[in-house]
């Protein structure tokens, strides 16, 4: 597919559908801008399922740097595949072997990356706000692949795309986000995206794992798992992020599963056709039973991974259009 065949770049009212230079979070995006990215991703879903996986060279000559300061499997591979399928030169920055381990500051790292004239940088970091700090220091588009407890925007976009494709809509659906909401950047970005698109969002979990005043984000708060699942159209389970916990947030994995683990019996409290989701990695037998995760009729876990490639292709394409002089961007 050539750039000339891509969707219209400007809305009928003359407003650019996505006028942002970076994608550091869902916060601050308008509903039509979120929907635009989902629409852009749709074109890549069918093409990714075809025989020829490299679709065109629209990013040929551009360099993508994946700078991951935190470990990752799905997100890193997804961005690498997305970049290569669009023809970009992809470089994965191995932080364990970088000067960061020698004491280099984040700003110095940003200046180093900028001096290398990258055309786009994807960053994952364990500190909230680190991605925005780098974005403010470089001359190219920056995409947030997860920063601390803050945001993970492309995960929220791929989740929204999965829901929209499976349910036909997002507006009016009841989505229950369950588990370790307190430490989850995925939960935060999903709350922002799904409420903006008209869903009714619930957060469900132990009192120790729900942020204070979470209702201010426009969600309903449940500490009773069964009540939170009642009639839900989408059940999104979250992993216990023990690496971010300091202190005893839950007594034990066994007790957590008893009270807040998604089992076939518990799933019956949701809508009969409720969709089950999980951003991964899953801890089977803790937040979700294997029989639920592997239920092809209800689980969208593998589809979420598939949608991740399409969404990240769309984001890389959209954010580099100005650099490529496409459609006046």
C-alpha cells in the first residue's frame, strides 16, 4: 500500500485528525483522535494476515530506535515487527549493555539518541514521566511503550481495537478492569481510552490494590469481585505486579486467586457473551484460570497480541507523516 492510497489526512473541517508530534499517553487525546488511530490500524489487520508480511516501504530510509529500559517481550517484538513491516531500519537498544548502567543520566541518554538523528524513538522506562522527559529533548517523534505506573498508550489502543472488532462497538459497553489497578499503567491508559470512547468502566480489586479517589477518573469502584463482574460485557484481568510492590498488598497468591481469580464459575456472573482479556504476561492460577484464558470463544488474549502489531504500525506511520511530507503533515 502506498502513501497515496492511505486514508485522508485532514478532516472535512480542515483539522488534522492527529496533530500531535508524540504519543506519550492517552491523556490529552480527544475521542476522535483515539478513534482515528484505531481506524488507521484496521488497514493493517487484514494485511498482516496475508502471505506477504512486508507491505510496503513507506518508512524506508527511516531509523526506529527501541530504547527499552525495562524488560519486555510482547511490546518490544511488536514494535520491532511493526517497524520492519513498514520498511524502517530498526535498532533495539540493549540497556543492560549501555552507558546507562555506568551512571549516565536520562537526559544525557536522550541527547545521545538525538545526536544519532533517529527518526522515531520508542521508549519503555520504569520511572513515570521519563518518556515525556526524553520527548522534550529530542527532535523526532517519541512513542511511550510504558513508563512506570503512568501510561501504556499503545496497549490501551490495541485493547480498544480488540473490543471494537469483537463487539462491534465500545460506546455503551460495561468493561470491568480487575486486579492490581494500583500499579498498572495499562489500567490507567485503558480507563482514559475506554471512558473517552463511551464505555462504562469499573475497576475491581482488593482495597489495597485500588488507587485512592479512582472514581475521579469516571469509573465505578468495586472491592467485591462478584459484584464487579455482574453483567460486564468485557472482563480485563491484570497481573499482580509484585516487582512494583513494597509491602504486603495481598496475603498470598492462593488467597488472591480464591477471592479475585477469574474462574469459569465466576465468569458466569458477567454477560453471557462477555469477552475476556489480559495484557500479559499471565500468571495462570493466580489472576486467571487456564480454562478461561484458553477458551477460544471467550478469550481474546492472543487477538490482543495480534492487534498490537497493527496498532503500532499505525502509530509509527501516523507520527512520521510530517517527517515524510505526507498529506501536508
